[in-house]
C-alpha cells in the first residue's frame, strides 16, 4: 500500500497591525518575543509584527551546516563575529529582522554598548544568508533581502533549496542568480570564505 505524503505548501507569515492602537517600545517588543519563543517574530519598518512558525527539521539541519561553515571561517579570520538564526537586529529603518546567518565586522559590533547587544542590537550586518524552506514564499524572502541591502548589508545570499538556485545581493548592482552552484565565494567582503553547498542542497 502506497501512502501519499502531503506536498508542502507555501506559508504566508501572519502580519499583525498594532499601530496606532498599540505602539510597542523596543524593550516591550523584545519582551514580547521572549514570552513567545515558540514563534519566529520580526517587526517591519512600519511597526507591524510578522509572525512565522518554527521551520521544519530538515531546513534547520541544513541551516546548521551553513552556520557551521561560516563559524569556522569567522574564527579563523578573526575580523568579525557571526550570528545564528535566532538573533534579531534593529535595522536603520526601524525593522527588526533575523537572518538565518549573519556576519558583522568586529569593530562595528564592539562599538555597540553591551546593554544594547543583549537585546535586538541596533545594527545591520555586513553579510546575511537566508535559506528558503519548502514552505517559504520566495517573494517575501526576496523583499527581505532587498531590505537588508537598502539598510547597509554589503553581501546577501538567498539560498533557494526548492529550486536549487542562489540569489546574490550587493548594493547598486542587479541581483545575480546562480543555478545549482556547488560553492559560493564570499570574496572580497569575506576573504577566503567559501560555502560548500553539497551539504545544503
């Protein structure tokens, strides 16, 4: 007997409009996220809460591989600090975003007061990675990547496992699309960093 497994459908995040009825301060938004740790919660530039469910186990495992490779390079290079998928950053436009992986130059990170680093630090990473799961809407992720670039990110990779494509974002140039690449190079921003995609696809 053959069992048909359900096909993953794209899930659109829940967007909650709070303003002008409720205007959460940065501290209140941080506490709200701590009270609701079972959800991935971001805030867009107009103050709306964007609520997503936890990712599937397979995507989480592939993201762990990405973070591991970036972490090894970060430790060897020493010029910056790396971040995983559960950390949030307050961008210059006021949005609070949480990329699947990120890297920030050490001097910029250390210039942030320690008390602000313990919450959603007011900084836009130089480098971000977003990994698309089977249920992620591509257009939403593409808009998020462009938001990073508009707020100061120098290099962004949107890895689309569903279509085996990578969208490469840099300031002031058109988005580059790679079909089924084997590796990605972080040059010149991340000298020597090469992401092996064999364990990601």
